């Protein structure tokens, strides 16, 4: 799941485990870093 933060200036990429009520943040990136795709 990807969340846009601060008016689409930043993106937070997460894994959500609903049964365990757990959110794991994998990456916190600027919009530019996200667009380059190096995080994939």
C-alpha cells in the first residue's frame, strides 16, 4: 500500500497485515525518488 503524504510531496510504501493489525513501513521517499523506481 502506498500513501501520499504532505500534498503528494512524499510517499510511504507499507505492508499491511490486517489480521495482526500490523503496518510495516518499507520505504519513505520523496515523490522524485518514488518516480525513479529504484525502491522496487
